[in-house]
C-alpha cells in the first residue's frame, strides 16, 4: 500500500524549504558587509565606499530583480521561480566564497542578489494563492522565519568569523545553501504546479500601478522607511556602534542581531494587532512614519552633541520595531488594487525597498569618507563629522516617510479600490 503525501502537505514542505532559503538570503544581504566591515576592509585594502559597494552590488541587482520576478511569478508560479532562483543563488554564494579579486566579488554579489531576489515574491505569491483567508498571518510567518537569517548574520556570524576565519565561514554558508537548494529541487519536481499563464507578463502593468496615487504614497513610504532601517542594520550600524558609540565588536554584533529579532517578531505582532483591531492598516503605517523621523533626528542630535551613549542601541532597536510591516502592506495592496495588479504592486514595492538600501549604502560610504579615517590597531575608524553627515541625510530621507504615511487609506480588510 502506498502512502502518498497530500498536495497540501507537499505544499507546506516546499513552502518551508523556500522560507529557509529566504533566511539564507537574509544572511547574505545582512552579513556582507555590515557584520564583517573591518575584516573585509583589512582583507581587501579598500576605503569605505569600496566596502559598502559590496552591499550595494547585491541590493541593486536584488531590487531590479523584483520588477522582473513579479512578472515571472505571475506567469510561471512561485514554485518554478524558486527552483530556478536557488540555482542562481548558489552560484553567487560559491563564487563569493572562492574569490579574492574585488571585481569577482562584486560580480558574485550581483549573482547572489539575482537568485535571492526570486524567493520572497515567490513565497508571497504562493501564500496569496493558497490562503484565501488569514493572509496577513500567513505572510507574517514567512517573514518572521526568513528574517531570523538577519539574527544569525550578526553576532553568531561575527563569532564564527572570529573563530574559523572569514573564508571558512563563507565556505560553510555556501555549502549549507547548496544542501537546502538541492532539497528544493529534488522535492519541487514532485509538486503539482499551476498552468503557465501565457501573456501574463505585462511591463505596462507597472505603469498602471504607479498611476494610482495611493500606490505611490504607500511605495514611497514603505521603501524609504525600510531603506533607512536596513542600511543601518546591513551596512553602517555595527561599524558606527564600534567607532562612535564605544561598543565592543561583540556587543555591537549582538545589538544588530537583536535588531533582526525585534524586526521579525514585531512584524508578526503587528499582523496580529491588525487582525485584533478589525483589520485596520492605516495606524500601523502612521506609527512607523512618526518613529522613523524621530529616531533618525534623535541619533543626529546625539552625534552633534558628541554623546557616546548606550542610547544609540535603544534607538536602533526602536527603529527595528517599525520596519518590518510587509504583513500589513501586502494585504493593503491586495485590498486597494484589482487582482491583476497585485503581483506588480508588490514587486514595485519590493523594488523600492532594496533600491533605497542600495542608494543609501553607496551614499553612506561616500559620506563616511568626508573626513579621512584614522587607523587604530589595523582598523579604520571614521569620525564624528562623517557619521553626523550620514544621520542628517537619513533624517532628511525620513521626512517623506512621515508625510507619505499620512496619505495611506484605511481598508478594514475590505476592498477599497483606489484611483
């Protein structure tokens, strides 16, 4: 007698494997360069813009991939897209682990970003396709598990690098990603897949998305809000806490890991609170709009007053609380757009997320180099003036976050199509 797995069981297994890959992608985009900024700078011998460009190379490709993947997922489905993406992702992480050339490292980061860019939208598409109800909670579970990759990418990753070396940890990470990807490929071929939708990929759909004023406000608000948080977590946060805040490397790494954990858990709690509040969405957008501006402005003031204080850790953790609200934003897009535009609206929003991170990362590197750094024990230490310029810039970017958050409409979980 054969005991086959039901489609639902197979779907959940594949969803779990895909979410694990999404966690691996978060390790890659958070750990490089933020968690190992000094190690990379010592190894490669390049200034801050060259190191932050390793993060930007990933983010630019990852962001651009969202626009392409949105249409590919709409046509071929999430499971097919994840299977193709994991092959590209593994190629990138293996190349990065094996390369010493700066040019090859940039190329590897771009390839990794392209593969990683397929995971999130594919998972969201599958969740929205299968879960007709409770989409907010279902999306939040995927986000929570995936975001715990950001927890691993800081303190545990830093501790592993200090013990086994950067090359050893990168090689191990690549091997683990390959094993999970092989599981996805071997299991994915047995999953029934929806029929390919011909002529479903329409570039003009992005134009239709942006014609809707509410989409523009929501995408601008969420993209810049996420970009500010993520450039702190993945690029400059740990380095800033060490250089200016006076934190040890270990303590700074744990604070950044705490940011990842808070972001993951708060995303789920926001989804739960939204459901308990009658599926209200707007308040959970306005709160991040206010907090993003207050936190970045407060950090700039502390730096201007030359306060080397533990309060920066508090500010960074508060910033984490209101950054991960995809479990609110995706249902909101679903409720304010016709079904045909939803995949494109989600893709456009995700593009803005990571385009903002890439641009902010590049500019942060340039601003850090305003004043030549000092070399202390082999590491380059950046000045108060440099970090002040970075946080004033982030505070200015928080202004449109605040104003755009005020333009978000309420849906109460019901269709409220916008024009």
